[in-house]
C-alpha cells in the first residue's frame, strides 16, 4: 500500500484539491480512496485498464460528490478506464502533463471553459448553459470535442 | 470502433457523471447491448484521466501518508475469499436455491398426485370390474334367450313358479317367473309387494314369453318398505291399483 501511495497519491490529491479547493477535504478524499482499495483490492480490475488513470477518474468522481454534498453516484467497481499512460513514473507523468496542458492551452477559450466547468466543478451541461448563456447543444459539443482533443494529442 | 453518433455527446456527459434523467436511462439501456459505445465510454474516461494531469503538481502533506498507514495498520486487509460483497452478489445463489426448493416441492407434489392418480385408477378399475360382474348377473338373469330350469321332485309335472329377490334398503327388486300359463291378450300378470302393514303395492305388470318365462327388474317402488310377501295376480293389461282375486302365486320371505 505504501508503494501504491507513493506512486499515485499525487494524482489523486491534486485532482481532489483542484475540485474541492481545500487541502483538508482533498486529504479526506485521498484517505477514503486508498482505504477502499486497501479493504477491497478487487475493486480495481487490472485486466480492464491501468491503476493510475482509474484512480484519477475515481478521485475526480469522489471529489465532485463531496463538492456537491451528495452521496457517491458512481459505483467505482463499474468504472473502466481505457488510456495510456499509466501515470506511474514521474518522467512519464511529467511528459503527459505537459502534453495535456499544451492541448488545453491551444483549445478555444469557450471550449476549455466548458470542459473545465464540467470536469472540475461537476456542472451539468444545463448548468453550464445557464451560466454562460450558450445553447445547450453547443455546450454538449464543446465538452465532447474537448475530451476528444486530449485523446488525439496522445494518439499522435 | 463505430460509435452510434447520436449517443456521442451523451457518452461524454455520462463519463463526466453529469447525465441525468431520461437521457441517462436511454443511454444506459443502449450501453447494455452496444459494445462499441461501452468501449467509447471507457476511452472517454481515459480522456478524463488525462484531464486530471492538467492540474498535477501539488503533493499531499506527509501527515496524509502517515494517516493512511496508521489506518491500514488498524484494519486487517480482507482476503479475496472474504471480499465484501454487495447483497445482490448472492441473488443468483438465492435464486438457484429457491429454484431447487421449488423443484423439490413440485416433485413431491407431483409424486403425491401420481400416487393419488394411481389410487383412483385402481379404485376405478375395481369399480368397473364390480359393475361388469353386476351387469353380467343381471344380464344372465334377465336374458330373453336364457334357459331357465326349475328343478323339482322327479316325476312332478311343471308348476308355475316365481322367485323374487328384494333389497329393502335400495328398494331394488328382481323377479323371475317360469311355467306361467298364457293369458288372454287383454290380460297381464301383476306382481305385488305385500308390506308388513298396509295395502299391497303394485310391483310391475308383465306378460310371460311363449315358454311361460318372465322377468321384472327394479320396478318403481316406495323407499324402504318392509316386505312380508310377494304375490302374482291376473289383471287388465294396464295393471290395477289393487290386486284382483284370486292370488295365482304367493311367497313369503325366508
């Protein structure tokens, strides 16, 4: 568990901190996720993806649940994540981080904004539409194409 | 991979966990049967994981690590066999057990029914056999082509005779006669049940055949009459309400 923590805690903590904006709350999410993994290692199915991306997705879900003061909506056993890299190594993670930031930086501002509001604030497309005044369909398209842009960066 | 384009945007929203209501229900139903869209959902979650990297940098304080290690030390890890399971994990086993119990119950009920049917068949076969024997007896007794022989002392000329067999509880009467004298066409013999008290009761009008034989089977009679004797008289063809003298044959119960 110590080795796993040392490898992946930064990913979990940083995304939780970005969502929650509070170090204590981010630590709680960190603690909760690793304890769940400790209690039930079967939660993560290594045949269906890498642990790093899976933890990142779970951390984001749990942080959003905490932000919105709601019960966990996603059963983490059901979450399958298909992506490379694994985010395990520092160098690998640093390169990936650079690519992602570059991709986000080159996105049109409204698209990046819609994606970040959905991802980090857990806002629905309807809520984003209401906040920005943009049509619902436009927000939906921006969110999807934003995620696909990130994928293309790594596929290239 | 060919994702159903109409679900493309909803898949992205679902990966982010913000799809709600009818849209979510529709998509989840579609995902049950569409492997391509399930694959795309996994890809989109991968894209989300990449998104997390955009904020990578901060590291948790040392106390967070210590807190986790302390918690881990105080909570033994579960083995695979004792992995916590949701209640629904047992549903198939419970269903299988219920099905087995149900099958056993059905089998037992079926066995009971089979036994009951076998018993009824047996009863039915016995009743059929008894009925057939009764029919045979009646048929023999009442057959017009039956040879009826009355044995008397040797060298005694044939005498008119009648044999009445009466069962009071069932008001059932069989009467057999032989060697009766022929009657004029407007006349017939009439059988009488003479009760222990009261007037004689008509018990059937009949004409003998060419050989002087006759039978009366189950004539209409009042229920439960105690018979003292039976008698035969000659009456008009349509029968009489009371006997016309003389009495031609009479016999009392043994």
